[in-house]
C-alpha cells in the first residue's frame, strides 16, 4: 500500500500500546458506531481490535477473522468484527449480512475496509495504521460529526496520557 501523509498521526510504540489505544476507543463506542481499519498485513489492525473489545467489555478472544470473515462478541454493546481481506466487492459484504450488523445495536470493526469502500456507511471513523520502523503511526480519519467527536476525544486522551 502506498503510504499516505501521516501528519498528525498518533505514534504507537508497541503492540501493548496498540491495545491501550484500542481500549481507549472501545470504552467510548456506542451502538451503531462503525470503525474502519486500513493498513497492510501486520500493521496492527487485529491488535487494535483486541483493545477495542477489551475497552468495550465484550467477552471472547479476539482473533483475526480472516477465515471466518465475521466474529461476533456478545456484550451489553456487542462487537461485530469483520475482515474484508478476502472479499472481492462490496456486494459480498452485504451477502455477509452487513446490513443486519448495522442494525443489531452493536459496534462494528471492519479490517481491510478499503476493499469494500462502496458499502461503508457515511458515518464512520477510519483508522489508518502504518509502519514507522518497529512502531506504528495511526491516522484518525473521521467521516461525519459523531466520528469527528470520537476522534477528537481519542486524540486528546492519547496525547494527554502518562507514559510509563
Ligand atoms: N504499535 C505496534 N508496534 C509494534 N508492533 C505492533 C504494534 N501493533 C501491533 N504490533 C505487532 O504486529 C504484528 C501484527 O499485528 P496484527 O494486529 O496481527 O496486524 P494486522 O491485523 O494488521 O495484520 C503482531 O505481532 C503485533 O503484536
Ligand atoms: Mg488482522
């Protein structure tokens, strides 16, 4: 993937920090929120999702859904974790039942969302993960008012946190 301008991106030094960022995001998610993850293989998308699940307080182990395509994690606000890596078109996302997931009262994380760009809702927070040596840069790309608020709160929390 061509790297895009990562100016203003959050710097994430380790997998543990990636989970920490995910927890901060997950704790803020509400039913209907859609989180889209972009970044090449190994960028940290699944690791971030593990943190989101922890922050959202859902049960179950978060693994890469590459082969099963969708993992459902029950909870007060359930988490639907999708991987679009193997999808050929947005149509196939609908075939997976994306519409029902959107209406199911949970939050949704879509890895490889750029593969199904046409099917993504107007309101969504995209996170672009890029390698920066051994660390990662995470760009927040909000679409819509809700996502902008989420991104601003997450950035503020991340930049203001204490480092060990
Ligand atoms: N911020 C980070 N810094 C260093 N390593 C990371 C970071 N985030 C994740 N990793 C590591 O990168 C590898 C790939 O992560 P993974 O979440 O599986 O990527 P993806 O789902 O994007 O393919 C894992 O070994 C993970 O521990
Ligand atoms: Mg993955």
